[in-house]
C-alpha cells in the first residue's frame, strides 16, 4: 500500500472559530483514504505555539527552549487528532522512526526535535516511509508570490520549482515560530528525495482528496 504524508498546520487544526464539523469531515475523509493508502499526519502548532514562543522570547529563553515549547503544542494538537480519528495511534510518537513502526491505518504525530518546523518532520517521514506524496495543508490556497495574509494582490502560484523556493527562502532554520511557507530544512529534503509535494488549503478537505487522488486541485505543485 502506498504511503501519503499530510502535514496539517496548527492554524488549520485550531482556527479562531472552533469548527467541530471540520473534524467530523476529516475523520470521514481519512477513513475513506485509509482503504487505499497508509496515511501519516503531522500536526503543526500554529498561533498557540507562536504565542508560547513569544512569551518565552520576551523572557529571554534560549532558541532551543522556544522550539521545545512549539514542539509541545504540536504534540497536543496531534493528541487532539488521534482522539478524533478512531483508526489512529493514541500515543504520540516522538520520532519519525517511531511513527514508521506503527501499524495503525492512520498514524498521527507532532514535532520531533528543535531546529525546524513540522514541515521538515513531514518531509523526513515521507522520505523514511517512501511516501508517494507529501501534502502540505496550510491556511491559504497554496504558495503565493507574496504573503496572502498581508497583501490582497498576492497571486497564487499553480506551480513553483524547488530551486526557486530554495533561492527565495534558503535551507536554514531561521528561528522558533518563524511563519514561512515551507521551512528551509524541509525544502532541502524535498529537493534531495524528489518527493512529489503539493501545497493546499487544509480547511478545504475536497482539495486534499483531489491532490492525493491525482486530480486537478486548487493549490501549488512543487516541481522538482
Ligand atoms: P509548526 O510546525 O507548527 O510551525 O511548529 P509553524 O511554522 O508555526 O507552522 P503552522 O503555522 O502550524 O503551519 C511550531 C514551532 O515549534 C517548533 C518550531 O519553533 C516551530 O516554529 N518545532 C516544531 C520544532 O522545533 N521542531 C519540530 O519538529 C516541530
């Protein structure tokens, strides 16, 4: 059975307006997809993680500790998802190797170690499980030419090359809570492993399904 890795941004899991119906629909979609694919989900930390990081930074905590605060939040979000998805693991794996060993049809995890975001965890997990696809589910419709949350004239890119992204964002980890499209360490793995990567809006569950099934979807394809 082919594996698919989906990273779900914390902003998708815990949006301003708590939407219970989203979780119910997600549960149905994952049950359906798990008949065809082994699904791995990596939960992000979003605004809650950034709030903890902001407090810690103002108190002068070292970067590594700030990352650890973020990791804690991603694991709480992962725990929430595992309780919603009956067919998933209930204990949150701390490494991608641990996640790989789990036999549940859907495996959910959060962050691992400091120095990157959950994008990199998703890319690493995709590499280790030889996944057919990496889906990056964020809170906007893919990658734009500039931040769509800040500029109303930002244009969605239907496709972008990995070298363009690396040129623009680099491959280094900048700082805890850094809110960029895909983190540098993840770009590096995507480039090396040539894993087909798709960026889309995680709130739009139909688009996740279309991208996984190889249909035309609203989002960005990363060309290797
Ligand atoms: P996220 O992966 O949620 O980062 O991890 P993000 O960029 O805020 O993503 P969205 O908004 O959810 O899409 C939150 C923070 O936790 C730390 C980092 O500081 C990151 O910015 N973290 C997370 C790690 O250090 N290691 C991990 O494996 C995961």
